[in-house]
């Protein structure tokens, strides 16, 4: 009868250890999940801020290309072609 009680106590102890281990594992999973959620939220805010910045910032290169095209005269090439003939 004493052995039966010892076996029951041992089984209860192992069950308690398993439940405690499961709680610790679940707590670690929740911590990792929270960290990943925070990193994702920060990345999303950064992406939105960059998109808004790109949308509202004027494209200075486009203006430069337009000015360059205006300054560069196409008649220059036409004159060279006539001289070669």
C-alpha cells in the first residue's frame, strides 16, 4: 500500500513538472510573439512614413532633365549633318 501511494505521489510530481514546463514554454512564446509584433509595428510605421515622404517630396531630377533638354539645341546636330554632305 505504501508503494502505491509513493507511485501516486511520483506521478503527481511528474504531472506538476510537465504543467509547469508547459507554462514556462507558453510564457516564452508569448514574449517572442510580443517582440515580433513590436518589430512589425515599427517597420510598418517606418514604411508608411517613407511612402508619405516620397509622395510629398518634389522630384528635382525631373526638373533638371527638363532644363537640360531646353538648353540642348537640336539644331546643332542638323547643322553638322548638312556640313558633312
